[in-house]
């Protein structure tokens, strides 16, 4: 066979075999068979010296063309196979994307502490500091310095957990079940502690656990959380109290909520009031959630009573101030319409992980 | 306090309807807790007049009437009664009325004629059994008036919560005064007067002093005591109006004498007590009322037939020195009560110390309408006046003869000081532009005497509060009155124009939040448990007395399981684990950060350190299609503690085996103390199976507890920056077989110290035990060691040299051998 035919035959054969090469390996085998050291095309190229000189240029050109064609064809086939392989791999890897993802097991924060931190952040934004006080208080801080009269009913052992006084001079537990030491029934005692230790201007909140002898039921816990607030500065007005608490209510309950101030009585503030926020379910029209009132009571507040200032040596003519107390469980119950406050204390994972 | 709207209307002009009053009460600080309408069973029943009466066309005994009511046109009504005539005033149940027995009045046809209502008999209205024809009213009865209103049965009663500073509002006259100030309208309170006083004595010229004397032994507890005597009372039921008022106020009518005392108390706020004069001991022809403290060990049977053991701080009324006849200001004694046989009455109108009555009432657990009023302070100035009112009513309603005069002991008269009120100050505190005239007008409506000081600057006023307002003693008290009447809602909200202060969390507070965030990132959910503890908790943990400290004990706990304060967080968390397991939740991962209370001998106040503790039980989650969760074990707990220490940048923590007495609640061999720079921060370990059993838990629980105070102390805000390596390191694996008692910590220490400065990282990747391949009581620990230099790429020769030296040293110091 003439060289020319041989070259053409090789090219034809390669093109034919390429389609049969389904894998990279068989393609490589094909390449070696043609272009390898002992490959068919390589052998022909080696014989180039043996052909007559006058045929050499034409034959050489033909041989180079064939070689380039074969080379390109193999490269092309290789690319195709790579693409196919990738395609096949991706097809094999394809998953049912509706299957559940692999989840991280992170924990959740207790609802009450979430709200407590939220309240802290709101007031920090208004320039307040966050103070902390003891759970066990003397009657002086819990009542007396807060202007609660000596025989005020709130002091009774029915309304406070008194504890055994270990001090040798301490009052022995009497029939009345009281002593001079008790679990704080309110965070308000921190007003007194804080004013004793700091001079105005004072902008502080004190979140914390408080205790009252209420048997646990759907609406009561013997241990719950309050956030006390206290502002003492020159020129503080009742309007400032309203502006502050209006801001708080909108931040915590939503911008569309209205507030209502009802005069009330607390021993340590005067004038005092209770603050209601408009019902989020009916927006004030009255519904089952708000017991048809249209309003939900959320906190108590008032202007600091001058007697309290006198206990801590602040001049009530120079300074005025306001104080407020927010029930955190109340906020939680209103936000989530909780059916039973006791769930907050049980540690049930199914409850805790919802928030 | 139950406020009858009809009664109130007699005392003050109230604009609008009951709802207006409720809204204004709410606005000015009287909380209305309930609204009760009486007489609503007579809705759609009105008075009417028979305009025409003709025989029924289809009946020989029925009548066809036209009756004028409050409707524009007369109603056509078919009626079978025979006892009325044209022009009579009758009672008509219109369409929509519901009569007793759920009998609904509808439009009906009687023998072919339409009837639009019913003429009613007493029995049909449930008023009596009388069915002798329909009710025919007196000829002067009005037409078209609701029947309930006509009979005086229509009323709205507001159940008001009066704040403890407002004793005045525990009376109808006080509420009327309040209403007068709210609406700026006048009151018209008219009190009855005694018509005739009777002299007594053999000569018929003596007064009450000849029958009674009064001695107050303790004027601190009783500043005034008045006594009157009325004779020949005719005990019987009260007249309708009186019974109705007493019922509206929430009391049960008993008899005319008792009802009068109750009525007058509701009207004026002054509790009264009526003694049966005949039951009081007579001495020298007189009754001797003594107001004294109870004797040691004295008992009194009160009106509710309870025997009361009295203490010497309680005040009693006694007849003479010995026999107590009433617990002053709280409840009368059974030995001197009014009954059907009572003829003569001694009427007490007195004023007792509010604090003392409050204590007595609380100690005995005995509250009464009287004690509620006394403990909020009763107006001593009016005791005599109120006694006169009651006497007048005894005269009117009980047919009594009022004995001339009154015994009035008033050792400590009330002294009132005028209050200086600065209108500028009022405006400054309120942040509202309230004008002077408003202040004057409303304070006067409240019963204050207001004197504007012409000479004083800025319109100062002198305000003399009324005697029944003990809450008004200072300028700020008046500010409150003015603001609440003006309207707290109308004050413009502002934010304080503050200077010179900055807010925000402290470093420690931010760290406390970081602790929580880290634990949650580790998979623990936060819970809160009670700060109360069961006294058995500490022994359940097997803690020693010294370790646990002194308990803080509650004098009157709600339940014995919560009679002291917790000294450790773990019992509460174990209860939470048990709760979850009992409710079918197998996988529990909880933490709590909170205080424990450790009492101190001879000190009133305990220490209140903060701890953080966690419990793990079960697995992280249920197995998923692509993930299997193993059972949580000791190293999950330890890993969390390590993460927490890392987050707080606390370095060089050691975990060491605790001495057993310090970890009695932990399973030996799976317990470690966390030690940093020589101080113990807390522990991590598996809870001892014996402890778990005491808390009702059968699954293993891994737990940890760390002192937050110690974490705060050791935490570090920042660590120095370390260069990120730019040159490659060389990793070499090394498996060493050592005796079981060689710890990981020891081995790493040897490796680190033998590795020199080129050894940069030591990572344990396998621990392998096999009696045959490794040998009994031995373990193989496989490490990946990373060698690196900072200034050049290490040659294999350098690495070989360093590694060979390391291996030699480690083998020598641990007695181990390389596992090939």
C-alpha cells in the first residue's frame, strides 16, 4: 500500500475508533496505538526517509496534516468525554433537595431572659445603666426607705417571704411570721441602694427576680421577674415619665400600640399611675384577650416621692425623678398569650425550644 | 367598695350615664372592677294607663284594651283580668320582656285578635303569689316609666377598687365628694337629725352620762370614743329603702338596728358598733366602757362565733376592767350582740389607730368592713356627727327613744396644718400647663380650704385639707390630686433633656451574656428553676455540711419542699431533667445561670454568688436520615466547658480528678474539677447513679457547674495576636503504647517539652486498646505532630532529627514504646 493510502487509512480508522472509545483509558490506548512511540502514525513518519525525495514534500505535508487531524480529533473526543464524565458524576450526585438538611443543635434562651435583655437594650439605648441587687433584703430597703408605713399590709407575712435572721440581735420569728430580713418582694429596693451609692443624674434600670408567697397557678408564680427603672435629674417631669414609657411600650409591643395612664397609688411614688397598652388583638375595641376592656395593664410608675429622696439624702427641691416597675412575665404572657405561667419554671424542652 | 349609682345620684349631680362615671373614675384613679345592673329582670316592663277597654269580639270574658306606655302609640292588648277599668294605671310587659319561668312576651293572636303585650299580675312578675287580677297602681303613678325604676329596683352598682391611701372613698359621702371634684359639680349631702332627745333618771333630768361612762386606757390606740344610748328599740326588719341600700353596698340585711349601723358606715365611712345595753355589766347603776389592751391570755368569742386568743398588743372594749365585749375596730363580741330581745342599745362611734387595727386583723386573719376602714384611717373629727346620724335613724327606723347627750372622750384631737402649694411647682413637676384657677376650684371641690396668698410671689396658696383625707399632708400630695383630676393622659410626653450621663452594659454584664451565648451555641437551652430548695436536696447530693454552707430558711414557706433557698443549681436542673423524662422527652440539654444563697452564721444577709450549670442526657437529637447522634457522655460536657473557657479566653485550665468527698454527687472515674491557676472554678462529670435515683432519673446525666464569679475574675478581654504561618509545616504521626495509668495530660506534657521549638501542634487522633496487639493494661495513643519553623521551610533532615529526639525522650520518660 502506498504511503498516501496508509495515511488516509489511519486517519479513517482513528475517526472510526474514536466513537468506540467510551472511556479516558480506551481513548488513551487509541492515542498510543496511533501516536505513541510504536504507534502506527509514528512508524509511518519514521519511514519518511525511505520514500523518494521528490515525493517527500507532498507526503510530509500530508503526514503532518493527518497527524494534526488525528491529534485534534482525540483532543476533541477527550473534551467530550470529560464533559460526559462530569455530567454523569453530577447526575449521580443529584439529590432530592426536599430531604431535610443536616441541622445544628444550638440552644435557645429562656423567654423571660430574652425579654429581659430586650428591655435592657431598649433602656441602654436611652442612656441607662443596668444595676443589680441582692435577693435577700432588709425590711428597711424593701419597705421603710420606700415610704411604706410600718403597718402597711404589704409587709405582712402573707405577702412576703420572711427569712430566719441569723444575726444575734435579729428579731426571733414571732407568731406573725415576720423578721427584719426577707426575700425582696420588689426590685424597688434597688432604687434606695443605688441612690445611696450614686449621685444624680441617675438613669438606671434593675432587672431581677422577686418573690411573693403566691401559690403557683396559671397566672401566679411565687418567683417572678421585674425590671425596676429610676431616673433622678434636674427638671424631670411627669411628661418625661410618659415620653420614656411610651417609647418603651412601642419598642417592646409595636409601633401601633397606644398607651393609657391611670392614676394609682404606690407608697414610693407620687403622683403614681398604672400604664395600660392597647390590646394587640382588638386594638382597643374590646375582645376576649383583654377581657373586653381594650387595654392591658403592663406596669406601674410614678414620680419619686420626696420622702424617698429624703431617706437617701437627695434634695427633692433640686432634683425630681420618676420610677417604674415592669413585670417581665406579664410582658411575656401578653406577647405570646401564654396559657399557664408555670411553664416558665418547668424546664420542658418542648416549651423552651419554641422561643 | 360597692357604689350604688342611684344612691350616689342622691348625694351629687352626676352628669351623663353610669358609663360616663366609669370612664371618669378610670381616668382619675378609681379602678372599676365590675359593673352590676340590678332590676334588669324587669327590662321591657313599664307602667301604663288603660286608654280604652272593650269586650273581646270573640270572647265573653276577655277584654280588648288600648294601653298607653312609653311607646308613641297605645298598645293593643288582649286581657282576661276583670279587676280594672279604663283610666287605671297598670303594669305592662311589652314584646321582648322575659317573665319568671323564662316566659317570653311575643306578639300573639288571641281568638283572632292581635295582642302586643301583657298586663301583669304580681305573680306573673314574681313579686308575690297574688294572682287576684292584674296590678293596679295608685292613680298618681307615672305612665311609661320602666317598672324597675318605678319600684326603685333599678340600679347600677360599680365595684370600685379604692387605693389604700383613700379611706375617704370607703364611704358614699366620700365618693360623692370625689365625683364633685371630678366633674366640678356641687354635692348635696343631707344627713338626718334626731327629732327629740329624751332625758332619763329618776328625776327625768339626766343625760346619757348617768347611764354610761367611758375610759380610754391607751389614747395612742384610740384617739376618740363616743357613746350614745337609744332605748326601747323595736327590733324588726328594716324598711325597704334601708334594706335596699344595705344590699347595694354588699351587706345582708339583718335587722333594723344592725342595718342602720351598717348603712351609716357605708354612708359616712365611720364604722359603728351597737351593743345590747342590757347585756353589758352594770356597776353602780352605770355601764363602764373601758378601751384597753387585751390581758395576757385573754379570749373573746366574736360575732362569727369563733373563739379568739388575744395578745396584749390588741385593743379591746370591755365593760368594766375584766370582760371584753368587742375586739376594738374589728368585730363585736357574741356576749353583747343585738338580738330579737334587745331593748336598749349603746352605740359606739370611735376612732382607733390604723396600724394597730391592721396588725390585729392580720394576726387573727379576721377582716371586717370595720377593720378595712379603720386600717386605712377613719376621720376622728366626725365620730360624734356620725353617731347623731345613726341615732336619728334608730329613731326613724327602729322606733327608738334617743337618750339626751353623748359621752365623748377625745384625748388626742386631730391637728391639721395648712399646706403651702406653689402652682409653679405643680406645673414644673407635671410638665403641664395647669392654671391656678383649676387648682383652686378642684381642691375646693375635694373639701380643701384654699387661701391664695396675695402677698406671696407666684401665687402661692395655703391649703387646709379636709379631716377625712389623711393622705394630704404635703405639697406633693396636692400635686397628685391636681394632676389626676386634670388628666395624666393629657400631659404631653417628652424625653428627659439629660446631660452628663452615659449608659450601657458593663464589661461583666457583657461577659455574662457571652457565657449564655456560648452555651446556646454549644446546644444547651436556657431554663430557670425555682430559687427555693428542698431541705433534703443537699443530702441527696451527698454534700457535706461545710461544703454546702448554712441554708437560708423561709419562716413561712408555701410548701415544705420549698422551705429554704437553694445552695446549688444542680437539684433544680435534675428536677427539670426528671420532668422532661417523665413527659417523654428523652434528649435534654439545659443550662441555668443564677444565684445560690449561702447563709452566714451570725449575719442577717447571706452571700449570693452566681453559678452557671448545665445538664445533658440522651443524645443531641433523634437520629436523622443522614446523621446518627450518639449518646451524650462525659466528653460532651467537658467539651462545652472547654468551649466556654475559650470564649472567655481563660487559658491553662486543668481538669483533675476531685477528692471524693468534694464530689459525692458525681460518678467516680467520670468526674473532674476544673482548675485554673490553682483555683477550682467548678466541676464537670456524670451525676452519680445513686443521686439520679433520688431525683427519679434512670438515664445517665452529664453535668457541669462553674462559678460565674470565678469565670468573671479569670476572663480575659483579649489575647495577643499570633502570626499566621506562611511556611508549610511537616506532619508526623506517632503512636505510643503506654501503661493505662499514664494520662493524656502527662503524655502531652512530655511530648511538648521534648519537642523543642519546632514542634507546633500536638493532636491526639486515636486511643486503641487490645490485649493481644497492644498488651493488657496498656493503651496506644496516636498523635499527629506538626513541626514548623518560622524563618525557613524545614528540611526532612531537620524534622527527622527533632522527631527522633522527641521519641527518645518521651519513651524514656513514660516507659512507653513506639507502636509500629
